[in-house]
C-alpha cells in the first residue's frame, strides 16, 4: 500500500480494509483468506478469483452493491475507481454544479462500476456506452439487480466513433461530464512488453479481456480521437475527462490541448502500488488549471538533460537537418524510433532500443584496425621472404612451386592473426550474441530536438528500460561523438 497516503483525501480506502472483519461478515471471503505466522489475515493478490471475491465483498459492505464480475472480464480496482469519481466531484464543485448532474461513462464494462458508484454515492443520472454485447448484457443485469435502472441507462455502440454516434442520433443531448477508462495497449505484444524487465512483477493478478485492454493505436490514439470528437460537441458536454495509464501519453495529450488553446487540468490517482493519471478539458470559459490545480504526490524535481547540437561545416543548421542527423545515427545503431510530435520549433522522437549496440564501439574499432594492420604486416613479410628466396636461389622457380609457397606463407600469416585475436573476437561475438538474446527493452526515451536563441538543442527524457538512465546517457554520448 505504498501509495495509499497519496490517495484522494476523501477516499475511504486510505485506510486499508479490515480483512479480519470482512472474513467474519462474508463467508465467501473467509474461504480465500490465509493467516501468516504473525496472525495477519491476507489473501493471494495474484489470484484473479481472490481479487474478484474481495471486490464483490467490498462493494457490498461499503456501497451495498450486489455486483456480478464475470471470470473473463476485468476486475475493477475499487480504490482507483473511487479516486476518479471523487476527482470528478471536485471538478463539478469547482464549476459550481451540485445538483441534477448528468454523466456519460464511455466503455462502461461488465461491472458498470462507474455508473453504479456515481448513482449510489451521489444520485447522479448516468449514461453508459459499451461496444461489447456480452459486457453490456452483464452490466444491464447488475443495474437491475441493484434497482438502479431509473438512474442508469446503457446504450450499445456499434460504430467506430467514441461519442459522435450519440449526437448524430440526438443533437440535443447534454451531459455535465464524460468519463473514460480507455484500453491501454494497441496489441497483445505491446501489453506483454510494456513492463520493464527491471521492475518487479506486479503484486496483483492479471485480469481482463482483449477488448478491455487493447484498442487500435493504444490509449494515446484513443484519447486523441476523443479530443478530436469533443471539438464537435463542445456544447453537448461541459467537462471531458479520461483516465491515462502511461505518464508519457499524458504529456503528449497535454501538449495537444495546449497547442489548441483548450482549457485543461490533470491529476494523479495513487492507490496501492499503482499510479494512474486523470486528464480533464473544457471548451467553456473555465480556467480548470486555476480552479483545480494538478494534484501530484510530492517528489524531487528532476531537471531534463539538455545538450547543444553544434553547427557542422558545410551543413544547413536548422531543425530538420539536425533531426535527420539524429535519426541517421539511431538508424546506424539499429534503434527503433517514431516522430511523435512536429510542432513549431520542436520535434519529439520516441525511441526504443532493444539491443545494446552502442557500447564498446571504440574498442571494436581499435580491434578491427589492429587486425587489419597485423594482416598487412604478415602479407608484407610473406612477400619479402618470397623475394629473398628467389634471389638466393633456395628453390627451383616454377609457376606451381612459387604459387604454393606464397599461398602457404599467406595462410600462415592469416592463421597467426586469427589465433592471436581469437580470444578478443570470441568475446565480442559472445557479447553481441548475449545482447541479441535479451528480451524486453534496454532503453526507451523521448528525444526532444528544439531551437532556442539560434541554437539547436537536444533534450532527453528517460521512460524505462533495463539499462536505466545510464543507458540513455551512453546513447547521447554516442550521438555527441558522431556529431561530425
């Protein structure tokens, strides 16, 4: 519960649930508990079924909600969901909306967790949308089971739009806010590779169906699409919000909103060992940043590293040329990259290195040069020896014997070079082989190339990777060494 002290101040789960009392109140929960040698009662958080039972019991105990959570669907993290609801309460209070609240939940899921919490806790009128027919069916059953059909309405989304279809059918619909918990990933491969191997494994078990976890382009493109659609319906929804799973994506989305002069604010949802982020924006005359400043847990400010990319002779000194040279160096290292922003005097590149190709470059060049020099020396000695033999008449000169002798000496020289450098070359091959066999990401970072006061600068931001920030510093050093 490392992040619990940073939870929303009104979150009831700032104080962890009493498992002993919960086991007494719910026999279903008692069956999954275990007691350690100190007498502490706990559960197996890596077991999805245990998480399912815990969530069901907490919903019943704390909100009097009877909720069915299918075994093949996401188990909602209750403290996180509550953090999101509480933040929306704060936003509505900041814009002085206290009664007759109407909210829209995009992708409500099988549990319909947000509409259920909002309806029971605040008596808000909630509308939920869902693309998956099975999830929609279970969500409707959960609503009826709790007699909340007067406060919660669901609607299937069979289109590729996020909210557009709602207003195409009825242009007069109005909501005070919308909320969304988009799928984080673009593919199953991205899902499995998203966690750095250097980080410890998650404490909780894995739950969720592909449609709940994966969307085309991942959460970044989903939220960008939502922002694009929100511009068309700025008078139909007062406050747009979304949860963000990756901090890097939050920064990208904030830049998008800034570039369009859209009022926004953001926050941090802290619970257990997990951190998520909330982003809100509006097209109305509310300065959300002023009304509701970002709430982040206190941390030491880390200044980004900035390097000068000097002007090169006979080269154009502008942003495009500098970024092209950086990309050429990344290509040389075999580092994958994508230009994620190109705006004004700034270009941002998201780079992912899966193999360390930049270490020991100087040693490898010295070794190759030494091997070439020794090969040349051996060939020269072989030629001189052959010439002396001919002058001294030490053997009969025929075309066959001469060519065989030269070949023999040349082979001898090469063999000696190979033997002499066998240990070093094997070490290099071994190192490269080990690197190529490594799974996961070595370094992921954002490179920001920008112009300031007629100078081209490179700013780096480490995201994740097994080599840590030191790996990024090595890549930057390689770029500086090859900036010529």
